[in-house]
C-alpha cells in the first residue's frame, strides 16, 4: 500500500455521490488532499496489476469529491486508447452528461502520455496531478510513441503538478508489474 497522509491531517468519510459510494476527503490543505488522492490513484494501479492488467490508475475529482476512478483497461479490451486517464474521462462525461470537465482535477499514478494529454485538453480539464515521471515508467518497458516532451508541451497550457514525495510509492505498481511478468516467464 502507498503511504497515506497522517489521519490527523485528513478527515475521511464515505459519501454517496452520483450513484456510487466513494470516500470523501476533507483536508487541511491542498498538498494533503493531493497526496491522499494521488495515493489512491497509485493503489488503483497496483490493484490493476493484481487483476492482470497494466500499472496505471487515475481519478477525476471535483474539489474533494471523487467523481470517478479508473484503471488502464487496454490489456483486457485490446483497445490501445483505454488508458486510465481516458477511461476516467469517458466515465465522468457519461456520469455528468457533459463534454466539458473544466471543474475537475485529474490525478494520475503516472505522468500522462501524449494521447492522454490531448484528451485531457479536449475534455477541458484544467489541473493535473501525477506521481511517476514518464522517464521512470520507461524503466519498466512503458515507452511513449513520441517523447514525453510532446505531452509536456501540450499540458503546459494547464496546471500540472508532479508530487515527487510519492515517487517511491508510485513505483510500487510498476514493481508489481515487473515481478508478475518475471514469474510469468
Ligand atoms: Zn495515456
């Protein structure tokens, strides 16, 4: 499990929102809430590996409320566009019945690729928070079709934050992926 902020800093309670039950986080500051939500995205990525899929998770959040959570589904669907960020965008636009998600923040366990960066812009998302850098994902065999500078240039139009304090936790799903593939061979 990834490292969650101290409970003293975080009031966690369950809310029923938009048909699903999610944890809602009331934090003392944005850094604390960013860490909590990003930790959840990382945990989703780790769980996804245990489910036979790829080590990526994402959340779309309205303030402190999780609107939707998603994982990379490409290994199951054979759809190469089923990255966690895009799956989250599809869920959220469907749930909200809207094609503009400009009130939402995207939390991603790994820095978005160029395809997801484009989708994030098209969806109108204005803020992205991520943990592991693309270059670090490359170590585990996940390469962009183009260099990460393309996605960074695209996302330079909006607010992007990398939470480096979660770097170690962000490697956990990738380490699980590496271990699983080693045991498969
Ligand atoms: Zn992507």
